[in-house]
C-alpha cells in the first residue's frame, strides 16, 4: 500500500442497504443520509460545502453504486478501495472497535493517505453488463442444483419435471448469453477486446464474456495485478524455518472459476502452451489442481497481453510462451 500525504480534503463513505455514513478526515462529526437519490444529492451538497475534493468508498456489493455514480457526475474524485485495503489499514492503525461511523472515519483516513493517482475511474458501462452476467451465472448455478437433485430422484414423473426445469433454464441461459453479447457489441472497444480474447485457444464465448465484464482493466494492468485481481496470484507462506504451502485467495471468485473451467480442457486438448505448462509442473511434483490453477493464471496473462497489444493470438509467438 503506497502512502502519500496530501492537502486535499478527503471523506470516507461507509455504505449499507439503507444508509450512508460519511466522515471527513481530521474533522469531528459526520453525516448520515439515506441510500437513495435524495440522500445522494444531500451528500454531494454537504461534501461540497466542506471543501472535500476526494471521497473514498469501499467496494462491497452493489449498495455503493448509486452514491458513487452521483458523486462522479457532480465532479468529485471517487476512490474505490478494496475491503482488504481497509482491513489492512485498520490493523496498521491498531483499530479494533467497529461501527458504521468509525468505519467511515477509517475509510476517510485511508483515502487521505493512499496514493490514488494510478487508480482507474470505475466505468459505468460495466454496471449493467455485470448485473446481466451475474444473472447468467445464477441460472447456471440453478441448473447445477437441479442436476444434483436429479441424481437422487427415482420416480419417473418427478424426474420428468426436473428434466423440464433443466431444459427451460438452459434455453434461458443461451438466450441471455446472446443478449449480453449483443449488449457488449454496442461498444466498439469492448467488442474489440472480446474478439481478441476469443482468439486464444481454449477460451470460449462464456469465458471471454467473463474476462471482459469482470475485469474492466484488462490490458491496462500488469500481469501481476491481473492475477491478483482474479485471485490467481500465488501467496508464499513462510516464516523463519517454517515453509508453508503456496496458495491463492481473494479476488474475483466468479472470474477465477470461469478461467479454471477453461483451463481444464485447454491443459489437456486445446492449448499446446497450457499442455506444456501442465506437464512440466506435474513432472516437478505439483498436484493436478495446482497445475490447473497455474494454467488458469497463464490464460489470464495471455488475455491481458493480447488486449494490451491489440493483436490476436499467434500460435508461434514466443512472447506468449508458457
């Protein structure tokens, strides 16, 4: 976490379903407003009167979206902070007490200290696209549940009912996938990214959509940042003589799942570079699951590099060597 002292007046916003708690760094008191259009308007006026130039908000769920977009429209710089950053900052500050107002004050202090120069402004186009993709993912989860239920049903009439539900959901999934793809094609830059990502062997339409929608910064971040955002970056667990297992964690779980599913056939059938990577890791004694996680991370690195360069996959390009 890079720290930087600043003279800009900063505020922190703690969000919940019904209300927003706001604090200004270095100032007593605060404000609580309802989390609706009237509350956002009142918040913007209050921040402007206080001379606030930058506001920090924690990236948790969808409750922040309305306030964030309203503040951006009214000219405020909004820093979207990851929950891990806030949690780590609380530990640095030795904060153990917790309430909505205290959280707002902590976010304000963190926003004041952290260097926000390199943070990308959230793109509002991905709000609707993300909601649509989440709906598709929920349909897929429903299909999986019905298929599991089918394994434990022997009566013919009930099996017929569950089969009908599965077919109905699969048709809906295909229809919504087509609609999401059409929505994405309305934006030339996103359509270009989508086409580039699809050129990678073993990445299909479903994974490509997940990459474009779940990682708006694809092609604009480093390979390390991309892996961290997807929760595919390996974390070493060592201290003194203790040598723990390297593991992954955090990040965007739905994106990580999509990449892992794509890496599975890619490592065995479709992508020669993933096949080589998988076999090399297995020969070194890595478990099949660890090797597949590495293949999923490599797929993400391929996608990030291809979008950054603006050129499609080339089979023999040495820069993409595993």
